[in-house]
């Protein structure tokens, strides 16, 4: 079981979801290699590629991001994404625990449109994530951006 009780995590989650602030993502990391406690490592502004720059190959992390994209020339959408990061250098036991800890993380980072599993920054390209969000989002009035 993962420890996600740090109140800073819930506060950051609300800031990302808020329409008032400019925080667009948060990053959670384990306190140490042996710990099951997650802490808020950072928050930031910018798109998911900015978040990807913070992810490290030797860490397993969870992230939550607000993605804003044009729906058509007259409107935009904001959707939320849960990122499960398992860097390429993460040890086997930590990899196994991430799948178990994901349920606890989802109890705190509750509302999102899609999950994105990633192990390299190239797995988090803005255009690819937006394409997945469009496909998951239902109605799409601008077909040129869907295909």
C-alpha cells in the first residue's frame, strides 16, 4: 500500500484542477528507494513535455497534468491525464510495486480522462497525448485534427 497522505499532494491536485491558477501539472516521487511513501516533488506550468523533462530514468513516479487543446477554431478543451512513469533504470521490485500502488494514487488523483504509461520522455509527446484525448473525448467537430 502506498502512503499518499501528505496534504501537499491534495493541495497540488486542487491547484492543477483549478481554473484560477497557472499550475498545470504535479509530480509525485517515492521518498526513497525502499519507501512506499509518495511525496510531492514538484509542480509546474506548461505542457506535458515540460513535465517530461522532470522525470528521471532511475525513478518510478506518478504525475497529473492538465492538457489544453483546441477543439476547433472556436473552442478549446481542458482534460486531465494521469501519468504512470517507470523509468528504464527502475529496479524490478519497484516496478512491481507501482502497479499495486496505482490504486492508492487513484484515490487521491481521482478525476482524469486517460492514463498514460511512460518509460521515456518520448512517450509523453504533447501531440500524441492530445490525439489519445481526442479519441477518448467523444464528439469531435473538427475531423482534420482527429485523423
